[in-house]
């Protein structure tokens, strides 16, 4: 061992002891007579002290940032303590100094706030990871994983590893494929999720399965999407939806309690339809109200053509914002008109604290009309009513976005507040305008509600799935469903998705066959683990900070410079 | 929930209670008046009872093997108990029966001893996994993983996930590669191990890292080799070899204690050179003695040309085997002559219980000569001395194999006996006759012993590495080393391996660069997790039984039928 202790653990009670530490030089402060060095490791920082008279003083001065050194010396109480530092009561009077490795000057400062840009930090990720803001995230990630495993193990779930070299059965996203050398012209695929394997494990009688495992999707990358990501993958047999909800609500609560000391309340539940109706999307942020209010009837018939002709007119109420200036309302109008939101415009009603009502459409609406609308919206004196109109789905979505934006501007999306939610009763299918066919909303293995057994033939688009999501603060953490466990139903589903019998048998024959040999009823859920960590630890939705070696938005590992060319011989052996 | 209890938990004290179970029909015994059904789930088997008078009797008779059913009924004590079964004291008098799913007749019996051949069982792996001998292995595997994590977490190791889509840098085995769609003509590679990443994590200051993770090697498959396998991957900074040995000896002991209740003694240590000398290979099975004895000097000079001309003559002593018949010795001679062993022949000395000495080379050796040889070998009356001769390395290897074979035949390789061992002081390099260059014996990141710093320039083949293996009962469980943490040394190593500076920089620039920014001294180890499970759980070296969905010897998943063709569109998008 190169050390007797770590740089994070020395306290007053170690005074007088001879200790050996090893770590990185965070900085050297040469005060002429005295030299101080901050020595850093994963556990903390300890101040080293060299007297000018020490024979080591000269060597100490020569040390550069990020040199790796080993020091032995006596711990003593500091004269001026540093309350910011856990080791701030002590310092080491260094008696021996060994340079274990030198360092070139790092390309950016190894500090919480660094001068390194994204690209540079990714290229030198091993230096970026030395910054405590970054490595703390990963150490916390480990604690989240521990808490998950603790819960799952405790509930009797078996951690079973499923294969990575599987068969290509593209559904939704594109598969990454792996050319086979031993079977030229053939390919393995990397799993988009272990979905079919966990179902086969249920058919095999494993009863309760979980795995924290990597998944792969070759999608066109968007900001904060990674081609490989980690999933907490879970499945149970002989369960109904309620059993799954209870179990995994328990898991989420356990993790928050263990990692953050936060006791979450029981998760409310909301149907997909209500989410859209009241929040404009299927993952509402419940940290604040500001629900969408349908005002179509109240605003119609006043010759304001925009509203009269609109399929849907929706209001939200910004509390205490009646004094917004023209500049502020113009800015909001511009915001909703951006192509990402795509609204045609925004109508405001200011409910003055003096009881007045003013609007941007005073030409069409009397103060009384405005009052009526405000009342319908439960707006109080001092509030601002914002109204959007247009086609139902698009306008709902825009209003949902506007709600989130206002929530952020008004400071209502608090970083210390967690509002979880179960979203239920998703549609089974969604219509794909481009390909002119249905896609599975969750995935093709999701079962539908018994009550909708008729609809599956008459109006499949209206069928509701036995599917459920955990949403926290507007972020979808997980997605699950009760599965189909019967060959005929699974074939029906594939045919709704436009697969011929032959295609279904070629791609999914193994699971269709398995359903003929005593498949139990089963269901499960999968959590995006990177996202889960991001939310639990930072209450932000930014997964890249929670991945040790992430790829950039072009799917490139900047540090490795991958993907890259491969050996010509290897290429030839693969028949490429 | 489809059940109130599992099929493994009901006991006498549940008598009189109304219980609901769900599971698979293991078998139906129709005794005319009485019908018994064994209901099975992951947890056990419960006997169901139907009286002929029951309205359910007819339905019960119709149930086929592997049907999934739900039953509700009253538990009662059995009249004839079954001591073999944990639930053997009770049975359920069934009052309600629901068929949850039917089953075709399975293609093989779902019993510990089955009539299904390997191929058939692999094709229907989800049924094979229902056999308790198979699923128990995987449930135990989960417990091994738990015990590993418990130990590593407790020792402050952080579980950090490393990427799967990395850069191809073939060393030793071939990489599996993944064509990139977004960067056409370029490829990711799947990791053969997270070696360079764990070293970068040390450079990043993570200090103690572990991960149970998948690795990939595109090798020509041999029996019981899998293209994807799982590794317990570990690394520590600021450590010397002794620290790593202590830590991971502790880990192995912890796992044996937790999973098997076995307290392993402290691991003896043996140099690579001694392993070869005494056991003929670098992974000796220490469950029995029968060491190799160099008898060259003792047997020389008696005009027996075979021995006189041989570089090396080696004996092993089979205790109590002096009465072996001609048939038995001939059989052993044939065994060593097989091409896999490749010996030219075998000489026997029978040390009779009567004090006589007889040999297959009596023409050259007097009874006195034979006695001298036997004495040199410490052979007692009643023992059989077996002698091989030839070139040193080949003959040692053959003698080592013969020793193992005899150990097996004599029942000395006991399944309840565990004899762990650290093998130390491996050579750094091994000469590759085919490519006429050195290969790294462990891997190119392994450091060499300071004492051999001179040799690295004068005689690199003689340099010893800071490398260590855990061997148990003749099986290599893990391999590790103290790493190089200095750019110049790493470059020296690459040049010994025949890489030009440009090649080294292209392939491993990221880690060479990292070593210039304050890399700490570090070392680690990796355990083959599949093999570790196999040894801990069954004391057999057969990994396929411990993998949920293994591939066959051609790297094919028989159930999925993968690898396979891929979608033409996908192929085009990938530019293949």
C-alpha cells in the first residue's frame, strides 16, 4: 500500500500521528516562508505543509498541478481552520515526499467550475472525471444501483443475465448489428432491450427477474440521447397490473429513501387521457398546477374568428402575472410561435388587482366577457390568463410546453421537490402517418384491456393497453405493461402492426412457439437507469453527466476516437 | 396476484387454510377414485388432490403436462407423507380450478434427468430452464453475484459501467465489430474486456473500481467457450501486488462462505516456474499430490537409449497401483500416446507389496536400479511409478495431463474439496513461433519486476511480470497484474510486442496520453464469472450450465436462430 489513510479521513484526533498519503497535487501555494499543497484523492483534500527550512521545500515548489505524490508526515491541528473542508482542522507537516508520477499541465482546470469546453473535456474524459462534480455523480450512481439491487434481491427477484449477441428483429428503433465471421453474410444484433428474453424467463418459470443491463439503439441522435444506455429491466409472473405498480412504486421509494433520505408520498395515478387533457402531454410535471382549461365554449360566438373556427381553445393561468409588461407578453408570444412549439399566437387576459380585465383582443370581448372567461379559469385578481387555439392535439401540446416554460420562469419547478405519478391506460396503438400503419405505443408484446376485446377488431386505434409509466417531475422514468402470453393474441397484435404471418414467424417464432408451452400471465417494467440516476441525484434530466464515458451527439467517443477504421485483415475475415 | 402462496412454502401449519396457488402441471396421476396433480413453480412442488366426486375431477383429468393452472383449495395434512419433498406433509383439496394457459406436449421431459438431447434442449431453452437442475444453477449464480457485490461494496469499490461500443484494438483475440451507420465505413468494436477503461478510471482517481460485465471475443470456438462471457473486473490505485492478493483472496473466501458455507484456508502461493516443474502446467490441481519428479539423472547411463537421449525424464507415483494389470497399463500407454497428449510411450515400475520391483524395461534396469529409481521417487511398496521422457516442455505437459487423468481415475479429485492457489511470477512475454515475435503472456498493460529492468533489454523472454492468477482445483479463475503507469514503459512494452510507435499511438494513443497526466500506480484482477460460478456451485468446469441463454460450439443461438440474415434496408443503410 502506498498510503495508510486517504485524503478525506484525517481529523483533529489524528494530530501527532505519522501518516502516509498518496494523491494528486490540486495546487501549490508558495508563500515564500511557507508552502502549502492541497493533496486530492477520491475521498477529499488534505493540506500539506512544508516549512521553508525543510529540505523538501525546494522539491515541493517544483511540483506541478496533477503530479501524483506520496507523502509521509505528522498530522497537526491547523492554526487557521477551513470549515469548508472536512479535513479543514488539520494539515500534514511533510517529512518524506516521493513523486510517483509527473503530469503535463492539464488542458483545463480540474475544478468544479472549469475552463474546459465540452469537446475538450470529453477528449480528456479521464481528467474531466477527476473533477469532484463529475465523479460524485458516478459514485452516487453506484449507490442508486446498490439501492435498486438491495430492494430487488430483498423481494426475491433473480438477477439473470441475458445475451448481447442476439437476432435482429427491428421494432421501432434500428438495431446495431455484428457481422459473424463463422457464419459469413449473417449478423447478430445487439439488444434494444432484453424484452423477449425476460418474457422467456417467465415462460421458463423464473417468476421474478431483474437485471441492470446495457441496451443499444441506432437512432439518429438527439441531444442527450446515447446509442448505448442502461436499463433496470424487470419482469414478474402471475401478476396483474396492480401488483406491478405496488412493487415498483416501492422500489422507487426505497431508492429515494436510501440515496437521498427523501420519503416520497404514495404516487397518484392519472390516465393517459387526463394527462393530455390537463397537462398537454403524457408525462406531466406535477410540481405545480397551471392545468390546461378548455375555454372553447366560453370564448366562442364573439365574432373572434380565430377562436370561433378553432377546434380547440385552451387557457392556462399564470398566478400573479397580471402586471406583465408588453415586452414580456411579446416575448411569450414569440416563444410559442417558434417552430418547436408552432402556435399561431397567444391571447392574454390581465386580471388586474384593481378588478379590471384587459386583453389583447378587447375588440371582440367586453370586460364582462373577459371576466366570464377568467372566472371559468378560476383566475384571481392579479393573474394572467394565456389562451392558445387551433387543432386539438397540436394546441394541447403547445399549451403543455407553454405551461412548462411558465413554470420554469416562475420558479415553480423546484429542484428539491419530487412529484411522482403513475400514468395509466395508454392507447395500445398509435397511427403512423408516414408509413400509413399502426405502431405499438409501448411495444408489440403489450396486452390490451379485456373490456376492449371488441374494439380490437372494430376500432383498434381506440383500444387501451395494460401499460403504465412512472413519471417524476415531467420526466418519464420507466415504462411497463402486462404482456400478451398467448400465441393467438400475439399473432393478432403482429397483424395489427402490419406483419405477415411469415414475417412474424421468422422474426419472433421463438416467442410465439414459447407461448404454446404453458406461458404464465406476466408483466413487467423497465427503468431508464441513466435517467433515473440523473433525476434521483440531481433532479435534472441530463443523462450524460451520469455516464462514465459517454458519446457525443454524433455517437462518437471523442477520447477513443471511435468508431474508426478497422484492420484490413479483420474486414476481410468478416467478408466485408 | 394470481396466488396467495408459492408451491414451495406450504407446511403442516397451513392445514385448514384456504390458499390459492398458480404454477405448472408437473404430472397428473389418475388413480380412478382419486386424482393427484403435482403443481410446480420456481419454489417447489405442491400436491393437489381431487376426489372422484368433485365436480372438478373431470377437468383435472384433462390437464396436460406443463399446463399453467390456478387453484384454490384447503390445505390438509397428507395421509402418506413424502419426506423427499419440502411440502411433502400436505396437499391441497382443490375447490376451484382455472386453466391460465394450455401447453403442447413438451419435446422432452421436464425432469432433472431428461430425455432431451443437447440441441433440442437448446432450441427449447425456455423449457430446459424449467428443469430444476438448470434453473437452480442460475439462481445460485445470482447468489454468487450478490456475494461478490456485497464484498466489493463493503470494501469501497465503486461499480462503474464502461462502454460497449468502443474502438477496435485487437490484441490476442479477434474483436467483434459493429458497423456505424452515422459514420459509414467506420466500426465500433465490442470490448474483449474493460481493461483500458478501468485503467483510465484509475487515472481519473476512482481509486477502487469493480464491475460485473460482459466481454466479447471472436475466437474459433472450442468446447465450452462462449463468444460472450461475463467478467468480474476490478482495479485499485496506490497498491502493490500484495495488496491485490490480500483483497481478492478475501473476496473469494467471502463468496465461498456466503454461497456454500465453506471456509477456505489461506491460499498457498507458487511461482509459475514451480507450477510447471511440479505439476506440468500453470494451473495445478492441488487436491492431490503425485508431483512430477525429475528422474533424468537416476535413469541415465543404463544403455536405455530412449531415456539417455531424452532432454527430460519425469516420473509420477500412483499410490497403491502396483497391481495394475497389463490391460490397465496398456490402456494408460494408449492414453498418453493419443495426439492430444502426444507422448511416445510410458514406462512402469511396479513396487510390489512383497518388496519386488518389476518394470516394462527390465532388459535395461536391474531390480536394484529400479529400487533406486523408486526410492528417488519416494515410492512405497504397493505403488506404481510411471515414467515419461522427451523434450522438456512437451514431456512436462504430458506428465501433467497424465497426473490429472490418474488423479481422476483414482478418485483423488474430490467434488467436495477446494484447493485454491495463487500462481505468481509469470513470464512477461511468450514467444510466438508462428508470427516470430513476442506476445504478452497476460496482456500488454502488465508491468514487469523491477529486478528484471536490465533483462528487458538483454533478454526480454526471461523477464518476470507482476502478474498473478487464482487457480482452484486446476481451473484458472482469475488473472491479474500490477499495470504499467508510465508512458515510456508502456511504449517499451508495445515495441517489444512489435508495434511501431505510429501503430501504438493510433491504437492506444488515449491511454499513452493519459499516462502523461498523473497516472497513479495501479493494479487489478479479473475473474471469469461464468467459470467462477461453475466452480463455486458445482466444482465442475462447465460454464454453459451457468448461462441462461448460451450459444453452441459454432457460436449459434439455437433458440433464436442467430446469427441470421438482416433486413436489406438496414444493410444498405450501413453501407454493407
